[in-house]
């Protein structure tokens, strides 16, 4: 296993590359290479994103969006939607595993296993309507602007991981 600092540097450099590539290609149209997007490739993407996310301790949304736009030619809006589905499935799987692994432990009141029902309710109450409004806004924002926003967010995260910004 690699030391934490080396993983942070590797991940920070990868994110920096992603950000620069995204910002430089914001004007380019997607290539419509979706024929390559099949069940086998989805499984490969899932495994690669899962391993990367697990090693680096981060969510896989950035990786999924990058792979879908760069390799498979999806538009930014399509990649965001597909990424949301991937993330939802991952969240459901994680929630179920925390319920099962903590069954009978009841570490705090109003919980199922290690899942706090109060926190779950608050998160669900806000995430469902905000996801709806986020999707509406994303459909109104031009593709170029979405790529720029994504690139800037990833650039900030990369610089933070590399210790350039506090």
C-alpha cells in the first residue's frame, strides 16, 4: 500500500490533468462514440472507478464524468445524469451494508445498524428536491459552461490536494 502523501500527490496530479483537459476542450463538441458503451465496458468502468475511489478515499463522480465524456463521448449533461445513477446505486449499496454490518449494535438512538434514521431523513429531504432543481439548471446551462464549471471545481480540488491552496 502506498503512503497517504504519495497517493494525494498522484491523485492531485491526475485531477490537475483532468481539470486542464476539461478547461481546454470546453469548446469542443462531443464525439458521439457511444457505441463503445456496453455492459462489459460499464463493468470495467465501475471496477476502475471503485478501485480508484477506494484507494484515494474519494467519491467516484469525477472519474465517472471524465470517463463518460472523454472515452465514451457523452455530453456533459448526459455524463452528469449517468454519474448520478452510478452514485445513487453506490449510496444504496453502502447504506444497506452499514445497516447489515451494524445490525443489533444500535450505536445511537433512532438508527438501523450504523445508519442514523434522523440523518437519513434530513439528507433525503434536501437531496431529492435539490437534485431536481440541479437537473433543471444543468439543462439550461450551455455545454461549454458546464465543462468550464466542472473543470474549475476539479482544478480547485487538485490544487487543494497538492497543497497549493489552503
